[in-house]
C-alpha cells in the first residue's frame, strides 16, 4: 500500500495580511513557521521515500522544516513550478476583504473557489489542474505504484486540483473545498492508485 501526504504550506505573510498571493514569492509568517514544525511532529511516524514541492519559498521552507523535524533531510526532493499556487493575475497583492467590497463577495468567492472561472489576468482551478495533474501522473504516481510513501508540500489550489482528482469531486463539490495551512492530509492508495482512505492527521 502506498501513502501520499499532501501538505499546504504554513501560513504565509500575505495569508496573515489577507492578501491574494498566487505566484508572488512571499515568505512564511512566524505562525506559518510554527505550523510547519507542528506538521513535522504529526508526521514523525512516517518514513518518506521522497518529496515534491513547488518552486515557491513558502512551500520549500515548509518542506525543509517538516523534514528537519522528522529527521529525514536526506531524501530526494523534486521542485517544479507545476505544483505552484494558481496565478491570481490582477488580484495578486490585493486585500481580499477590500476586493470583496469592490467586486462583491459572491464574485470573489467564484474567483477563489470555482473550477473554471478565471480571476482577471489569472488562472482558474481548471488551468491549475491542467499543469498539476499531468505532473502528478508522470512524476509522482509511478513511485506510488511502487508502494512508496510520498510527501507533497504545495499550495491551497494546486492541492485542491489534486484532491479533486483523487476524490473524484464534482465542480460543485470543489467549490466548498478548502485546505488549511500546515495540516497534513494522508491518502492510502492501493497498487492501482485508487484511494482506500484519506484523513487529516
């Protein structure tokens, strides 16, 4: 049986400031650093074969802190922009509350949570899935077929795209899906890559 742990990075400075982040390379907040260490404590019972992360520092630092905490800093790590957060376009850097006041809460929720509606100048979740899922199929799934234990440290929307696929969620279901920062999500998969169980640790 293979095990896949998905981990959204700890709180970033712009999460703290309630701003749209996207591809802007924002560091972890002090709370985010602690969330990453806490995630590492929850993962101490696991032996990872390898890890994957985006090229953005908040995910890289989360992964580093987790592996340091569990004492497994020597495992193979692959970084790829395919796992980056969705690109929020014209919304990047804007305060979410102010943006909701300007465009309406319903519109901003659609931009943030819907499957195929793009924010101005940015990516939809569908666009994000079109880079995340081929990467997962080509680069990560073969190791799961071997029964390995894999850790992915990435972002709210790149992981939402992957969870949507793993759990076969509809466009309506994914609208309500939110992945919290620093909370390891464990999937157990059979030899064919089918999900047997999933839960937050």
